[in-house]
C-alpha cells in the first residue's frame, strides 16, 4: 500500500513540474507537499516492516525458550538421577578400596555394591533444539544476553565436559578394572567367589585407588544442574 502511495505522489510531482500554467512558487509549494507525503509513506512502510520483523523474531524467541524449558526440565531429571548413581558408585568404590587394603569383605556389602564395578552411566542431553537454532545462525534472537551466555556455556562447555568425564569413567571400568578383576576372579553360578583376594591383587589395588576421581564427575554434574536451574530461572523471568 505504501509503495503505491510513493508511486502515486512521485507521478504527481512530475505532473506539477510539467504544468506550464502554474507559477514556480506554487509548483515549489506543491512539490514540497508531495515530497513530504512520499517521505512519510516510505518512513511508515519501513516502520511497519521493522515492526513486523521484530514481532516475528520475538515469536521465534518465545517458541525456542518455551521448548528449551521443556528440554532443560527433562535433562534436570536425568542429571539428578545420574548424580545420585555416581555418589553411590563413589561410596561403593571407597568400600572396595578399603577391602583391597585389608578390611574384611562383608557379603551384604558385596551384594549391595557389586554391580557398580560394571555399570555405565552416560548423560544424554536433549540438545537438538539448541543445535538447530545454532545451525540456523539465529542465536541472536535471544535478547537477554545473560541468558544467551548461560545457554552457550551449558551446551558448548559444561555438557561436553560432563559427557567426556562419563566416557572416561566408563572406559576405566570396562577396559581396565573389569579385565583386571576377571584375571583373578573365579565365580560360581551364584556369583560367589574369591572376591576378597581378587581385590587385593596389586593391579586391582592400583585401579581401585582411582576411585577418588569419581568426585570430579560428581562435581561436574552439580555444576551442570546449577547451570540448568539458572537458565530455567532466567527463562521464567522472560515475558513468554
């Protein structure tokens, strides 16, 4: 509509200028009026375009943050469960470490903790929404820069480091501790065997000594949980 007005009044300017019956003062006055109308029409058109574009961007931001909140809440549930598992694993390894260096093995404790020698724990982030926005080059639609910075830190630093720690500990168990244990462990059909002597083999002792490293992964889980909660709080402050 504004484009049509510009064309219409531009033609009017040319018509005024070509009118030989009108004196130059009147032509100048009419020309200024038409030019003013043209400038107003262009300004209005640009304002309406920018307003529409801004509304579209804000709608995209709203949809992304609303979905991101769902992703973070799902992740938070898994993170808390994983962290709880790692604390239990840390306690169990601490117990087996004490057995390795002389504490008598208790059968009820063995039954309680035995599975931690073989289990794997891996955090699977719901990050496809973030990766999609990142790939589209539209991260700038997030207006709150503190929120944007926290989201980037979470998905590009905190979570990748957590996943790396998960992988390291899973590899430690499957490729180092488990083969060392089964080199010396002899079990019957009920999983009873020479557990105590197997724990006290020098190589197994050295591997169990690394149980303190589980504190690092627990600490990273706590960091990621805290960052999730911070982002959720910042999203809640947005006018969604």
